C-alpha cells in the first residue's frame, strides 16, 4: 500500500483574455490598412505624376549632347542612335545652328559628321547641343526664302497667330499645317517647299498654349481634346479668305487633331496628311509607361487620373473606330523606330479604312523623322497626294 499522494495536474496556461485578442486583431488590421494606404498613395502618386507629364505644357529647350570637337567642315559628337543616323539633320545649341551632312569618320565612341553650313552662331567645342530633326528655325523667309505673312485667326481663346504662305490663288484648296504636342510652327518647315511648289496656299498655325498664343483656362495640354477647336477655327479662317477646300496636315498630336476635325465636319476637307500620328492616346500612354518601366496597372491608374484632371475620355481618342467610315483621301507616314507614339493603331487604322482611302508610307527614323531619313521620297509622296487633292 503506497502512501504517496497523487501529483496535482499542472495548471493550464491561461488563454488570453478577449480584450487582449481584440487589441491584437485591431493592431494587425490597422497595420494592414496602413500598408494598403501607403501602397495606394504610392501608386496614386506615381499615377498623378505620370498623368501630369502628359498634360504638361513645356516649351523648354533641351541640349543633351556635348560638342566633343570641331574642325573646318566637321563636328565630332558622342556616338549614339541619334548622332550616327543617316539622313538630313541640324545640330542646334543655344543661340546657334549647323546643318549636318553624312558621317565621315569616327571610332567606337565618337562620330564625325560633315557640316554643310552654319547659318546661325558658331560651333564651339564643349557646347551643349541637340540633334534637331525640324532642321530650321526662324520664319519661312529667313529659313527657306519663302514669302509669307503673319496673320491671326479668331479662336475660342483669342486671336491665334499663324504663317500664311500664299499660293497661286487664294481661291483654291489650302493646306493647313498643325504641329504636335509641345512643339511649334517650326515643325512644319520641312513640308513648306514641297507644298509651295504645288501652288497651294499653306497656313501653318499655332494653337492654345503655344509660345506667343493665348493660353487655355487651365494652361494644360488636353491631348487634342480641346485644341482641335483651334484647328477648326483655322479652317473657318481659310474659308473666309477664299479657300474652296482644305487639306489638313498634322504631325503627331496634330494628326489626332486633324482626324477629330475631319470626324466633326468632313464637308470642306479634301484630304488629310498624317505624320507619325497619335491614333490612340491610350496605347501611346502605355508605350510611354513601358519606356519608364512602370507596371501596366500603374499606367492604368495614371490614365484614369489624366482623364479626371483634364476632363477627357481616352476612348474618344481611338481613331481606329472611325476608320471604316473614312471617305477622305489620307496620306500617312509612320516611322519604324518611333519611340514616342504607338504605331500599331496607325497600322490598324490603315487596314480598317476602305480600300484605297489611306496611302501608307512606312519610313525609317524616330518620331516625325520620315522626311529626315528620305527627303526626296517623302516629298514625292506628298507632292503626288497634294496634286490630286488640290484639283478643283
């Protein structure tokens, strides 16, 4: 018979009280919500910033290159896609400009290009510069020797400046040239000699927020969503001056504006010329987001923010939807290396248009550089098109 008393069971570990559990749950939920809010703020902030870039009006000049060396008739630059590309280009710097010829030398790090003329300023080693595909600056007379008049046309936001190059007769088809986003009338210089040779008057217009032009109320770029009204006003001006029809000629966003005007009222439009046109802003913003390594969901947020900030619906900027109804002859230039605008919507637009309505010229070069890489071929296509479109 044992005299040992049975051992008492070990006391159970007490469970946390309900209030303690509730506090832990609340802290975990609060921490989770804080992380979510931080992520949302970060995504929203990036989206707001990217949307702001799209709507920003910026006319500041940039000079990303440095002139490595100069010699009589040549200039040496760091080798890169821009500096080694064949074609017709200018080298611009603050207060100066040189016309460049072909590559004539260089090594793995540098490229030497011929300088055909220095119409403004002086080439100086060490100066900051940029490759300028617009080629010219100034006005049509100083740049190209073409007579012109400074005119103004009435617009929703006030008197708008333009250059008028008279043709054989004001009572004919006028070409109305409209530049791209954050550009200016100088972008249209490259077409002027070819247009002038056809005898058609050319009106190169400014629009809201351009340098020297009236600003919009919010001083923001609306991707053509409001700017197209200024082009429509220019058409009305041409009509008041005796024009019997117009050819709308747009570069980049100017192309989107031209197509919007055409959709609103095609009755007075005899033809459309598009150079690297924005056929779908949504696809182009995706392309720009990809170039900045943004995840697509952030770009999607940015697009919604952009719509909110400037009061647009990006679906209205997809020109492909209207291609099957196109009844106006259209000449379209695209470039294979376009790093700015998405090309696929332009290809789809041409494919969806009625047969023979779109003449598509696929060129080399970057954004709006079809002329620079093949001036003669570009001008042949343009002259042939304008000759047909300008017939009474």
